[in-house]
RNA sequence: GGUCGUGUAGCUCAGUGGGAGAGCACUGCCUUGACAUGGCAGGGGUCACAAGUUCAAUCCUUGUCACGACCACCA
C-alpha cells in the first residue's frame, strides 16, 4: 500500500483544489434540481483591509452555507465585493502623499488626489480577496463588484436623486460630529465614546447691574467663548429671580440672557448651565428653542478662530490651559474637581470629536426606519438568533436624521449642482450636466462633498445585481437572486449596515433585501478579550492556515459558531481539529486497499453491523441538514465529529477488520461496498466545513464519470434507512464490550492477553446476538473463550464481575484477582446503583407523581426502575456469592 | 441610567421541566497492521446564590451577587 502518506499535508492539496475549482468555474451559480436561486451577498470588506480572524469566521460561515446549498441543488451565488471605505482609504492615501511629497490636503488638487487613490486601489487594494482564497472561499469572483464601479455609482445617484426629489434629503445648518483630524462631519454611529480623566471647572459669571454672581460648572471652559446664554431651571427657587436678567461671559465680556429652560437639571453641577449652541448638542436644542445666536469658535482643524482672543490658532486642549490660568488670575475660577467622563472619538481617526455647526446633507429616515422595523416585527425578515432583534429595534425605533455628507474627496460625490448665476440647486443623475436646468446658464458647480460610505453599502444587495439598469438586472439575474437568501454578518454592524440595507431595500425594491439575518459571533482571543493591536493578541488566519491547514481552521470556527455572541479562539483547539482531519485521512487509508473490491450500489441484504452504521449515517444526515438550515454549525460539527470518530472509526472500522482479512470473498466485497458507500457520504456531509480534504478524498472515491465533490448531492435523511432495532442491540453490545474492557483494566490484564468471559442475560435477542458474534468479542476485547447463557444458569464463583442493566459480565480469573478489591469495587457500584434505582422507585411510590405525571414519563420511569432493579439485584446476588 | 446577554467539569462551551454532556486538559495501561496528529480504560461538576411555582427545577418566575456587550447621559 502506500503512496498515501501517514499524515495529511494540507498545503499542496489546498492549492491544487482551489485552482481546479476556480478554473473549472465551479463557483458559478448553476441551475440545479431545486429550480431556485440561493444568494448570499458577501459583506464587502474595505479595499484597504487585510484578512483578520473576524473575516475568517465570516468566510467560514458563509462558505459552508453556500457550499451546502450548492450541493442541495440550488443555483447558488455568493457575490463578493469590495468597499471603497471613504475615510480609511482617504486617510491612507493622504499619508502616502505626505510621505512621498510632504504635501497636505489642500496643497494638491482633488483631481490629483483621486488619480492617486485609484492608482493605490489598483496596486494595493483588495489583497483581502486573495487572502480569502486560502480559506477556501467559493464566491463567484466574476460577479465581483466594487462600490465605486459604474453600476453601484449609478445606483447611488438614482437613490439620492429619488430621495432628494421626494424631499427626504435636505441640506441644513445643524450641529454635527466634526472630526478635526479628517476635517469632515461624521455620523452619530461613527463616534465612539471613551472614558477619560477630566475636570469640573466651577466659574463665576457676573450678573449685569447687580452684585450677584452666578456659579456655573463645566468640563470644557474654553467653550465659554461661544456662550450665548446662561440657563437655569424655571422652577429653581435659588435662581428663579435671575431669569430675564443678563449675564456677562468672562474673558470676552459678552452680555448674554439668563433663561429658564426645563432641560436644566437642578441636581446636576451647580444647577446653572452655560449655553454654547455652536458646540454642544443639547445647547444647540436650547438655542433653537430660544432663538439664540450660534457662535462657532473653531476652525475646521479644531483650532480656535477669531473668537479665540489671545488663544487663537491653539487647539482646544492648548487653549484650555491658558484660559484656565487666566480665569484663575481673574478670580473667576472657583474650584477644579477631578471628573471622569466620556469623550467622543472618531472611530477611524481616533481624534477627539468636536460638536460643531455646519452645513450638511441629511436623510430623513423616519418613515424608512418604521417600515424596516415592521418588516422584522412581522417576521418578514427574521434574525438568527432572535435576540439581536432588540439591538436592531433600539436603533430603528428612534431614528435621528442621518448626516450623509462628508467633506472628503474619495467617495460618491453628491449629485447636486448649483447654478452660480441664479442660485438654483437641483439633484440629477447626469454625470456632467451642461447647464442650469432653470436659467440654462453654464456656470454650474457640483456640491463638493461625498456621501457617507454606508450610503452606497445600503444599496449593496440590489446595486450589485444590476439595479437600476434593466439590462444589467437581466444580465446579473436580479430576478433569480433578489431578495437574497440570507445576510451573514457580525452584530457590530447591525446599525451601520443591516438597518440601512433594510431601509433602502424596502424603499427602492419594495421588498426586504433578505428574509433571514444570521448574526455570527465576534472572534476573541482564548481569554475572551477582543483582539487588538495594543494587546498584541491577534490571531492571523494566514498563520493558522499555514500551521494547521485551512480545513482544521474552518472546522474550529464552524464548531464554535451557533447562536453564541463570542468565540474564544485558542490555537490549541485548531490543533485538536487538525487531528480530526488527520483521522479522516487515515480512515481513508484503511479503506483504500479494499476499494477495488467494492461495488457501486449498496447490497440488498445488509448484516446487522451494516444496518447499524447505515442507520447511524442516516441519523447524522438528518441532524446535518436540519442544523445547517438553522445556522447551528456547532451542532453540525459535533454530530459529524461524533459519527466519524466514534461510530465509524472506533466501531465500524474495528468491527470490519476481521471480515476484511477473512476468507469469505462475498462478505469481504459486501463490507468493502458498505465502507465505500458510507465514506462517500461522510466526505459529502463534511464538505461544506472542510472542503479541501474532502475534495481530495473524493477524487479517490469517485467513479470516473462523476464530477467533483463540490457539486455532488448533499446526503439526505431517508425513512428507508432507519434501523432502530439494530441501533438498540448495537448500543447494548457496545456497553458489554466496554464492560469487559473495563474489567480487564481493573484487574491489570495486559492488552494482548486473552481472557475467558461468561455473559448472562435474560434478553433473548441479546443472548442470540452474543452467541452469533463470538469473533467480535475476540477482536474488540481479546476474549479467549465466551460462554453465553440466560440467568437461570449457575454463575461462576470468584470472578471479576460487572453488571449492566441488561447483562452480567464475568471474567472467571480465580487466583489472578484480588477478591477484596473486587468486593470493594462492587460495593461502590452497589451504592451508586441503589441511589439511581431509588430515584425512580421513589417516584413510582409517590401518589402525586402517579396521578399528575404524563403517561410517557411514567412508562419511562417504570422501565428505568426495572432496569436498575435488575442491575441492582445482579450486583447484590453476586456480591453475596463472592463474600461467602 | 436603559437594553440585551452570560454564570454548567481545570479550560472553552453545548444542553433539557422527568436519567448532568462534548472537546481540550488530566490519570493509568498500550511502539495492537488506518492513524502516537493514535488506541483502551478512568477521575472530575451543590449546573453562581436565595426564595417561589410544580408531582418533579440545572431548565420556568422573582430577587441577590458577579461578569460582559451595546445604547443613552455626562453642567
């Protein structure tokens, strides 16, 4: 035998099969027996991205699904793509230009920058797609889309113009999260709050024409330069009398009104609030209520502008120091109390966010959000696991208008034009309109801002399928694949992405973009911590693939994926599953020499063991189908693991050895046939999880005319293949063999040494079965001589003895065994069994139980009681016997 | 402050109103003809705590404690 190596080496196998699949166009959707499409849209990774553990899980769960559905006979499309990632990419290219040319934004033209960015995308972008291939991802790469491609760009324009003309997109001066690093507005969702150490500064503001002072607490003293009011609660007895008077803001000596406003919390701070509508969200609202002027004290880069007085051009942080010093000198500053509070940071830039008023584009999402909530409430779209609905609802039930404009260059430029001669402003899908639609002037300019990246992401499920271009929709089979079948993603982007797709999908296609949403876990390190650069606890998927093979890594991720929220990934576990993959390899090595002997079809007449393994195979097929359908990869993996390892390798292969090396040619051929049959099903069942080794083994197992495993039928459950009786007997047989082995070990019999065994049972079928399978006892438990009889017969004397609920097992080894030890062991067992028996017996004697419990429970308890009574009696009698 | 979630074997985690499970780790024995990335056998848990519902609670209810995620607030 063998050219086949003793251990499986993944590297060459993986390369070979990926190439074969890709070149053979096996990832292309092809119509199958289901006559239906099945489509998963891959969450498009950032064009700047590198494969990390989260992607690996994303890929594994989606790829397993798409491979499963492909084998089930669906026209399966996994549509890959790439996101232009406005902020991330812009930042990267700006850095590049700065490093190469020492120039900053504003020192080169928009055209130059975009040229550079496209070049960057071409040269370095999309590495992640190549990396995905090492994981065995099977999307149809020919279908791939980039969010900046012409198709999605047209979709973005169409969507924008429609929403604009409907009045849902509007432009407004409003307070937004301003990222001074990016010099752009960002959406609420892109702000992350971090706790930092700060201070409460207590300041005294003078009240005009009075000796009174009003004490105010603030964490940001520098913003007083933008104060346009002081506010107290209208019912606050302490300050009520000040309402209507004028306060004087220190430093700038600005006279501002003292207001009464319900928003003020009497309990907080000093009960007096300085109002800075230009730089605080709540103050902005107060300002609106009282028609206060808005003063912007900041430049776009976060430094102070002319309102900054002597601190002009300093950053807020710098200015604060100077201002505090000055306030102290002026004796305005009363005290400084340390205070921990949350400060917003840009999720990409990590710079401190300044609330700032500026002119931005907003999308009113109220109606769309409501529709998207209803779709989930009515189960038109279902979350798996269901709990994530709450997260989704919490965002969608209180939608704030979405700030969709970004002061960046990389992205979809807002398709709004303005006429410089008549001031008319309009949105159009035309890329380069020639003149004003009203006055026909050719003096027109396009809005310089670009759209939030998530705007184009929201259209992704249908823009990738050709929408809104009728011809493209036919070409890309919109009708077959939309709505898509399921969305698979992590919970961190339920709001960013899932909610937006739900809104846009319903808005523009009239239907939800997917009926199911599977939210997978977040990958963490083995201690449950998030993977991060600072902890240096990241696990590189490429490393894992290299070390253990893609299959083992995939199986580990799948086995850890169900309805859980986190996967704690420990490389040691991958090692464990690498061993499993190797086990499969070696199971094949065992079967291989017998393949030539094997028939194609399962024989008509199966023997007991064969019926048993077919029955177990049937059962595991059922579990696999059901669990995959519900995204319970964990259940799928443990079911197939157990079947392969335990049922197939430990028992069926072991039971087949004697047969296969025997003289009976017919029996040999039959067993070879069954082994081949079962193993072909096993690799098919496993293929979605571990595609590489299964494809490799299939190439040895398949008939010449058969195609690759990737498009073979997935094994199905069949009523004809249920063999409950054989499973029951086999389970008892396994218990008996284990019992014999246990006894051997307990009296230190060497593994090679044969022992005599006597079995007693009142189960006639079992007695018959034991008698007909003497050879199996020899093979599996080194039984030299076996005596089987019913319990009416005389038991042997001093022996190693064990009772099961159905069989008494004796190893008559007088002289070898230590009787005292045996008795001690039996007494321990007796106690345990007694306890178990009493548990059931007590119930049977409990009137309330007997009158309340359902019949099937009573029957079961009665049976259990009987079984344990039998075991109990066996132990008691024989113990007595040994003692006498 | 709110929402959701978690607490089961040394570790990582499944699970069920009626007999406590898996993988890894651990112990002992085995260089057995597929596999030492292996085989056989084994030890180990008051199912966080308390009360309640029930004939029956690890599972349902309430409370307590601990932990986590997200959201909001933050003068």
